[in-house]
């Protein structure tokens, strides 16, 4: 028997794509909790999961409050599954333990000073921000949405005692942007239930949150990410529905209008089969962005999504993970995307952190006759897409979404990235080809990797030494490894060409001399890259394709091809294949087996191109490549491997820009790549 969730008795009339209906959501929630409750020894025992060695917390010698945080995170985040089940069936039990009674008992213990499992109060800790704030916000969000599941079953004395702890953390210091929503939900929950709060503080948080809207429904983050959807939209909609429309109608309306704007493009984030993309930080939260599907039916205005398509995508995203055996570690979701991967988590992750991924199960708070449950599944936009590729540009967050009809994969192209974090710095993120970690030996997947050959770097002398007479710490070891971009700038879309810039090395280290100007033309199943190198000193570069995981120890099958116009190589595994074609600006095209970098398997194959420029002042060049992918087992045809018909490189374009090109595609469409005023269009 498969050691993962399986859809039993699928309803292929109502749900012809996934077979999942409301009853299967209930069965899935029970399945996951049954495995999690194997770590619950008794009714009086808190739910605590085994620590996974690595960067996750609590670390050895961590203070006691860190262990309390670990316990509370497990209690609150598993409630994302337990609460919907209690809402559907107040008598529901898991492993002989009645869920409503267990969570009421454990939450009361956690919020009762003096109990062995009680949480610290803010005044007992150094003045800072703590994970407790996040979890109280999550608990309040759930209780605002489903007020029937817990609070009424506590005595008045218990509620009053717990409210003291909730209030102290609700009024405590928070971080900027998305964390304010935790305080908002907790403060609103208290006021809704008759407790005094600082109304000015609540209003202050609301004004700050509302001010973060950047456009296209997206909210300010250092680099834009899923937190807009999973916190601003999901938490914000629940807050508005349960509290905001009554007490702060103007702010609630402003927020909901922005959420409506986001939902116009929300479905483009998902693959045809509902797969979500491994993108940005908090990767182990996986399908938490699918929480947008049910909350879209909780907005005050007409639901913005096709309900049959919404359920199809939501169910598909759930099955992306629940049905994989390698998704579970210690009977709970691993700290990774599929199996455990250290590069996929942050130091704020603990074993229980992934349980926030079950936000989509708030769909069980919708009535049984909601269109989300009653409408027949469909494939929405994909049904008319054919083999074409659709591109959606979100100018304000600098995000481009691409839906490939030929493969059913969807891509995120992020353009406002402030640092070298690989969670954000990939050239593209694909739902069916999860990203790989950085390889310091070059050939990193979906990144330009740079290694300096500048003799000043190799000698360990700072590159500014000859201008300032001042040497700074610049160990030669820094230049022995490849590094990736330190930021990505969004420069807009002109005449169908997407422009971005990679800053490979920032000032004061002569950042102007380390720029790669990116120009991208979307084609069915991939992209044509016409990138301009403005690397001013001696260097090496590699550009890698998607990594192909080796399952069962079987390597990818490779095939090379060449003609007078191009050199190419393909790599295939069952169900997936990629092709990389080099037209200009590269020395070699290669493949490499990576160990320990892939999200799905220990080993993987990456195709990449390489160049070395040893001149003291290398010339600007256009680096032209095609990067294609497939999600089936059909062999590559000559037509598929010939996406570019002609290339005309121009030293000066008609507009007066230096070094551009006219690209004629196989279908005879032409695209002018023109970097005119690219530096004046920087947007980050």
C-alpha cells in the first residue's frame, strides 16, 4: 500500500481532472493529521515533532523559550487542519482523541502561566520580535473564520485567562509589513469577543498594511513573494469578512479592492494541473498560496474566479504533495519542497512550520452549496491556449508570468530582487522543474554564474586599490568560486521583449562594470535569450538550464546536435526533457552531474553554456541562447530544435543603441532587441 494520500472513490463526474470533492478534502485532512498524531502520546501531551538536524530551530543550547515556540508552532499550525475538521464535524476524533477537546485543552495549557507548557510573556523576554506573535496571529485568523470550533467550548474563566496572554502578544512589538497582519488579527479577535484593546494601535497597523500596496494587488516586500497571497490576501480577507467590514469599512474596502486586482492574474501562477512553483523564501510552506482559492469566495463582491477551475487548481496543488511518499519525513511534511532539503528552508523554520501549508483547507469553512464545491472542474484558460504560450506582465512588483500550453507548465520571472538569495535570483522558476541550489563550481541551474579572472582579484587586492590606494579584505578564495547575481532589476517590456538587468557585483566594487542586460522572447515551451554582456574585466561565465533529477540512480539521456548556426544538447528523463541551444557569445555547451543541489533527487543533470574572456577589457557581446522544456516522453523534433530562423546582430540599432539584434523566429515573426536607455529604466 502506498505510504501517501490516495484519492479513494474519485468523483469523475464532478471532478474529471482530480477526482477530488469536498469529502476528499475531509479525508485528506484526516490522513495528514492521523500521521501527525502519531507523535501525540496522550490527551495531556503536547504535539511535538522530532527535531531535524540542520539549520532549523531549536538549535542545541537554545533558550527555553525557543522550545516553547517550537511546541506552540506545532499546536497552532496543525490547527489549520484540525479546525476545518471540527467545523465540519464537532465530534471528530483522531487516534481516539477528540480534536475539539484536545486543542481546547492544549491551547489553555499554553496560555496559563505556571503550566509546564505555558508560553513566556513578552515582558519576560528581551525586547524583540518573536515567533509567538506569528502563531497568535495564525490562531486568531482561524478563530475569526470559524468561531464555532473552539472559543465557545471554553469556560468564561478559561477565556478570560487566555485573553490576557493573547492580549500581551497582540499588543507587543511586531516587524514591518506582513507581520502587522498577525497583530491585526489578534487584536480584532479580542475586540470581537468583548475584550479591551488599544484601538489606536489597531488602526495604526491597518493604515501601515494598507499603505504597502504596490499595485497589481501586490504588497511591499524586500523582494516580492508569496506572502502577498498567503498573508495579505488570505489573512486580510478573513479579517475583513469577520471584523473589518463592520468596524473599519473604508479600510476593508480598500484592501478587498486590491485583492480583487490580484485575483485577475492569480490563476496564472499555477500549472495546468494545479502545480505550484518552488519560488521565494519559506518554500516548505508549499501550497499555502492555494489558500487564495477558497478565500476568493469570501470577498464581499462577486467571486472573481471560475469556481470549477478554482477547485481544479486547488485540488491539483494538494495532490502535488500529499500523494508523494518522499514528501513525508517522520510522518509529517518534510522541511523541503518534496523531500528534506537544507537549501529550501530558513533558520526560522522548525519541524512544525510546514503545517501552515494547509491553508487551502479553509475551503471547508465554505458552505456545502458553495460554487467552489458544486461546479464541475474545468481547465479554464488552458482549454483555449493550445500549444501557445501566454505571458502576463505585472509591472508594479516586476513579475512576469508565463503559461506554456505545450507543456502545461507555468513560470515566474521575477524582476525586483534586492540581493543574491537563490530563492529569488533564478532567471525563471518553473512549476514542473523545481530549482536547484547554487553550484560554486559553475553551471548553476537557471542562473548566470560569474568567476573573476581579474589578476587584482586573484592576488587578493581590492579592485579599487589603484583608485584609492586602500586595500580591503578580498581573499583570493573569493575569486576561486563562481558566484551569481547580487540583484535583478526590472526594466519593462517593449515590443514583446522583456528587459531585465543582472548586477553581478555591486558598488563599491565597480558595479557598473559587472552588468548583464537581459532580453527575453517567450516561445512555446521556453525562451530565446539575447543577453548583452557588459562585464568589464577578465571573467568566466556559465548559464545553466533546469536541473533534471535522477530517479532510481538513472541518469538523464543526452543528445548533441550542431549546424552552421548553432550548437545544442538535449537531456531527458521519464516525463521531462530540456534542450539548450547556443547561437552566439559562448565557447562551449556542456552537461554536468550535480550532487546535493536538486529539490527532488540527490543527483541531477544540468545543461549549461560556458565562456571565458581573458582580455583586460573584454568587448561587449550578445549571448544568444534558446532554453526549451517538455513535460512528456516525445522525442525532440528538428522543428522544435530550430526555434530561431535568423539572427541579425547590429552594432548600432535604428534607435541609436549599442549592440542589439533582430531575431526572426521559426514562425517568421521578428523581434527587435534594443537596449536603448536600459540603465535609465531600472526599476527595483
